[in-house]
C-alpha cells in the first residue's frame, strides 16, 4: 500500500510539527518494465521524506531528510508570517546538497532572531546543477 503525506498543523502550544512522505513501489516487473501505475518517478532530483520544525526560545530548528538526491546542488528555505504574504528566502547562502546520492541525508537549519508567539510558515526549495529551482509542495506552520 502506498503511504501518503501526513501534514500535522501545529497549534500555539504544541512543541513541534512534522510531515513525512514515504513513497514505495509495489508493482511487478518484466524485463525491467514496470507493470503497475504506482511507480515512483525516480527522476525527481530530491526524495524528501521528512521536514520538521521545532520551536525554541526565539528560534525554530528546521530539520529535513532525503532518501536520495539527483544532481542536487543544494537547498533554500523560505519563510512567511502570514499565508497571504510572500515567502522570502532566509538563508544567506545555498545549503549544500549531496549531489548524486542514493543514501539518506539529514539537514538542519536554525532560523534565529524570531519573535515568540508568532506563527511562521516555511517552504523548502531544492536547486539542481542546471539551476532549476523546485519548491516543495509542503508547508510547515510553526509557532515559536
């Protein structure tokens, strides 16, 4: 059975929020050709399986896990304090990716200087070697 994304929305008093993606192939094969429509597109540059946020005093710690990366130069993180306001990039430099890897990689970014009691929304963007940018469909909402 194919697992679906789980998105937990954080309330003001909750300490953390996470969503996880776990996609699996459950089809048969014949001479290397898939015989099921549940095939995961392996050409995606990053297979993101987790993106979490943990609040601390005046900061939010963002943590994400990839299961594989194809030509992944790195990541950018975007933040907004209102769903109607444009998301702005918050990292000064590209957070280096693993390039080409079929191994699991864990990343962390600390968003500092935040105001306690405010809800922050985050998006993660991957950048490939050719300069293409892909923002994840996921958004994390977290109150510091």
